[in-house]
C-alpha cells in the first residue's frame, strides 16, 4: 500500500514520464562491406560518403586508409595484416585521418608508423596527435640555410657539407655504407641539442636492432625517435612511415628545435607504393611506377627546411639504393632533382677498403657550402682538386709508365689524402680534429705511409689536438679564416705528435 506522504514516484508516474519524454535522436551510420581482398589492400562497397585519406575501421579490428575513390567502390590500403580481414565483413567510417603521437614523450621510443610501441614499453597516451599528411610550409615562412650540421665525417664535412634545413640525399648500391653514414651523423649530434628521428622503411628487424644498439651505445637513443615499418609489416605502414616521421619532426620544429630526419630508405618506400598502386589497378608508367611517384616524394621532402619566426629546422637525409651504380634510374633521378645535393657511395671505393666510400667526384652539396665554416671551406676546395688529380695519375700509373719525381710526389700526396679520409664506423670526429688531420695530410705529413701507419698517425694527431688549447674549436666552428698562424700551430702540433710515435720521417716529408 502506497502512503500519500511517500516521496517516491509511482510506477504509473515513471511510465508517464517516459512516454512524455522526447524520443532519442536517431544515429545514422554507414556500414560498408569488403567486396574484394588483396595482399595489403581491400575493395570496400557501401560507403558512398567516405572521403579521401579517411581512416576506416574493419570489424576484425584492422584499420585502413581510403586510397581510391571510385563510383560504388573504395580502394583501401590496410594498416594491418590482410589475413585478419574476411570477405564480407563490416567496414565503418571514422571521420578522421591517419595521425601519429607527437611531442617529447616520443623521445627514446621505438614505435611503428602509427605510434604504437615496438620497444615493449607502455603505449604513448599522453601526447597530442598530428596527421601524418600536412602541407609543406610556404616560401615566405622559410629562411636561407646558414648553419652547419656536423656529421663527424671528414669526407662529408670538408667536401660535401650539410646545413641545418638541407635535404641531402645519401645514394649508392647495396652494402656501401649508406646507413652507417646516417647513423654516424645521428651519433655526432650528442652534444648539439639536435633532435633525431630515424625512420626505417622496409628494413629487416635485425638491421633495425643494430641501429638501435648503436644509438644506445652512443647515448643518443634518448634524443632520438625510431619509427620502424619492417618488411614483415603491412605495406600500408611502410607507405605512411616517412610521413609520420615528418609529422613528429614538425612538432619539434614548431617549438624552435633543430631536427634531423633519416629516411632509410626511399627505394623501399617507392616499391611499396608501386605494389599498392598496382594491386589497386592504377595504371603503371615508367618502370611500372605510377605517374604520381614524384609527387609522393616531393610532398614529403618539401616539408623539410630552415624556418623563420621562432621556428626551428628540419634536415632530411633520405637514403636511396641504386643497382649497378645506375644513377639514371627512375627513383634516383627523381630524388636527385628534389633534394639539395647527394652523397654518393661508390662500390669501387668499397672494394679498395675505403670507408666511408664517398666519391667526391660525384657527390655535391648545393646549399651546405654556404653554411660551412670558412676554415673548412679553405681546406675542402684543395681536397677535391688533390684527389681528382691523384685519381687521374693513379689510372695512368697502372700502365707501368716510368714516372718523374713530381708525378711520384703527387701520387704520394694523393694517397696520403685518401688515407686521411678513411674513418671507422661509429667514430664521428669533432670539427677541430677533422681540420687538423686534413691540414696535416694536405701539407704532406702523412706522405709515404701505408693504411695502418696513416691510421695510427691520425689517432696521434687527434689526441694531440684534443690536449691543445689553441683556439681550434672556435676556428673550425665559426666564421674565421684559417690563418697562417693557425695553420702553423696545427702543423707544429701534428709534427710533435708524429715524432712521439716514431713517425718523424713522415712529419718532415
């Protein structure tokens, strides 16, 4: 029995309230179906309002990107294993584009192209998301490249310099040391404050693990973001990986930081894009690549640069692989025309045990010379001439022709300079140490030494220069000329170091 004083509403009152309440707003949701399925791609029907680059969620938990918009069907690139997707399963729109976590929480992490952890640590959940595709900054927001990015490699910093905000291509055949140059450049940023991003595209897991181990050994992993899309991952992840790396870089550059992005490598990226395009039945063009492959890489690399108004810079080091030294292939020529220069690694130099195998005759930097220290600029010009003359004479001397004293001396000097450019992996050198070694070689202090003797002599010179306090760091990093007094100081220090190692004859040559 209900008392009149009971404050609780009766069942009849509750029913009346429900009946009098406005009806809930209907939710309209488009649901598509998987009509066709391929290796890394799917054809979806029933989503007439889907947009280009929109993310779709499959009932199996895999996501995909709308790649092709055709009447009555969508070409979708899968971002997960295609074997997990079933024919006829439901597909729903999300109304968003592919995004990746950005910000300081990404430093020291190894993630995939979507920002999901691959280092057995917790997911990155407290970072903002940024779309992987973004418009490149316009010309008015850019400033000239005017500051050097030291790679720690004598052959690069002296003859093929890189500036902050430059796009410098690393190109060469397989097993010529392309990744080693990129990793050594990252290791050389330890005390510079430059944020580094290493993006592995289509690389084997063990190769990426070696890079991560080198970064840990060089105490640079905490200053680096590693984005890995391996050859065992879905092709869609390899396709978006470099764009995700650029988005992470842009978040740091917007805070005024300098960022170095290594894209290793864009040959795999181009092949992945070709694979996806052919599976989606896009018309093939030269070398079976689709016609927009140039735009695919151009819109990626144009996001790098030196920016003004308090923004930082993004320096891009894309890597591309050639076959049989063919620089005129489709993808290499595309990337050469997009970038600001190239570091070419020659297999011929590899066969002569010349590491890094930088061919200074083919390598060029169209921008970095303006950012190079004047002391390096003075040495680098003579370096190219000396090596060029040496290579011509070396070819001539192979015929067994009798040589005069001047020719033999030039051969000895060229051989000494080539030895001076040798450098071990994971051993980047400070700028003043590079300058001292190169000046000593150009002045003949290493003439007549074999490879082992030259290596020991260079180590002695480096140790002596590190112990000196003659202002060399300021000269090698600033805009001061290499004066005769500074050159004399370098030579005196080098001669003393060689004398202590028993190389006095070489020092007096």
